[in-house]
C-alpha cells in the first residue's frame, strides 16, 4: 500500500471514531453545554463560558499583558521584546533603552526607542541601527513598507531605504497632531496606502497617503479615540467627548459622515467591518452596525485586534474570535438560556 493511501485510512479512521462531543461538532458541544446550564448541573455556567469561547474562536495564545499592533502580538519589558504571534522569537534592543514600537515583514523586524531604530533579520540577529531622532524631535512611529522603513519624526514622514542605508522625506506635507506638547503616532498600511494617526487623550488626526506617489487621500479626519477601523471605503471611528460618544461611519468616496451608535460610557472598544465590541461599567457588549446590542454574559475582556479580528482575553488565554459566531452563540443563549441575563 502506498504512503498516501495509508495516511488516508488513518485520517478516515480518526474521523469515523470521533465521539459525538468531539471538536469536529462544535454546534453539538454548544447545545450540550446549554442543556447542562438549563438543567443547573454543577459547574455548568463555567463550562458554558468555556464552550462558547471555543465555539467563537479560531485560534488562541497563552499569556497576559500582551499587546497587538494589528500585525504582531507581543510583550515588552524595557529593552526586551518577546513576539508570540505569528512568530515566537525574543530580541533585545541594543543600549538597554525602552522599546517604543515594533513592526515586522517577511524579511525584517524593526523597532525604535525614540532616538534610533534597529533592524533585525528574520532570525532575530541585529542587522543595523540608525540614530535619526533626538530629545527634541524623537522618532514616534515606524512601519516596514515594501522592503523599506517609513518613520515619523517632527510631523514629517521619512523613507529609510534598508539596502542603501539612506533617508529622505516621503512627502513634503506634515501630519501634526491636534496638540503638539505630547502625543503618540500609529503608522500602518492598508493595501497600497499608508495610514497615519497622531494624537493623545481623546484628540487625534487621521490621514491616508499613497507612499508611492506622495499623494494625499485624506487629511486630518478628527477622531476622539485611537480605536478605529479602516476599510476600502468606510472608516469607522469614535467622535464626541466623555458621556456623549458617537460611533461614526465616514465614506471616503462620498465624503460624508453618518452616526451609527451613541454611547454614554465606554471603557474600551474595538471596531470591525461589520460590528463592534465594547466595554462599559455594565460589562462587555456586542452589536452589528445599525442593530440592537447584546451584553456578553461571561468574563471576557477586550485584548486588542489582530489583522482585523478582535482578540478577547479569558483567564490567561487570548482568543481570536469570529464575530458571526459570537453573534450566533448569543442568539442561541438568549433563546435557550436567558437566565444568564436575568440573574444579573
């Protein structure tokens, strides 16, 4: 018998021998956990919380105090960084200074401490370090773009060509924040565009440029939170002030804004193309845009976003969730296990 035939038989045997409660039947596992909760079985509520999380997630990683920049999940302790997803590697920033930001591509890792940036190879070995900032005009953000490094300093964008070891301004335009005394900056790419978010403490400017041509698609869209979602046309973001927040949909093509939802209390929020999750004093909530919200009746916490997918922390584990599965699970719970809401 050929090797591939043996492998086929092994897989087929495994599938046929899988028990009714195995992970290949998540719907059945969820319904079984709901039935145990309705029957008030011992430990059923905790089991239901575990099963729902398994049902709505596609992957998970262990750890606490993790951060995400949308492309990497990591933890930083002063000058040492541990990347945990999608790669597992640790690096030390030379000089013992505190790492401010990190980015990665298929070939490089890059990070900065405000004064200099360092470039590491895919194996984590230091390739190059360049001092380009100073105390008055520090580097505030960087991103790897098409094999080069783009960084933000003194409201300007610069392109550092890794192969040539040369820096030049990317565009003559500046992108300052609303207030210049102290602020942070995010840089990230969407397809062939570069997004810039500059600001602090409820006041930000968001801009989009074409790094290849230097043209500006959007300049200084005012936001009240760093949490936002940039799609092909629509940008979802938070406007307003404390106690009077609004979720806005901005159409780049039509150049118009629409209020999607209003909030009186937000502790944290993450936005996706179809809906959002947010925390307030009453717990964790979820809603599709334009539809009624539902409180999530378990001790899940927002832990950031990775490539557009919301992360939830549950215990010591961080989960990558599927919004449609979360909404579907909550719908089933409201129909069959409404006591989860009535008891609180």
